[in-house]
């Protein structure tokens, strides 16, 4: 995977993470929220956060001070 492909994938992951946040907020605002669905979305959001961190670490150069 090239650096450009990684940057595109990172951007897509960030968008999906943001969309999940909005979906969780929308489900929570409903009168009787579906707790199981919210839990699944939160789990997916955490997995995305981990993937984002991996890509960011790979793309950020190590600087020796």
C-alpha cells in the first residue's frame, strides 16, 4: 500500500468514525434507544479509532530530538 493510498484510507476511516458518532447521537436522542445497536456502533467506532491510530503512527515520521 502506497503512502497516498494510506492517506486516502485514513481520510475514509475518519469520515466513517465521524458518521458513527452522529449515528450514535441520533439513536440516543430517540425516546427509547436501542441499547444493543448503540453498543455495536460504539464497538465499531473503537475499532475504527484503533485503525486510525495505526495509520497515523505509520504516516508520522519518527523524529529523534
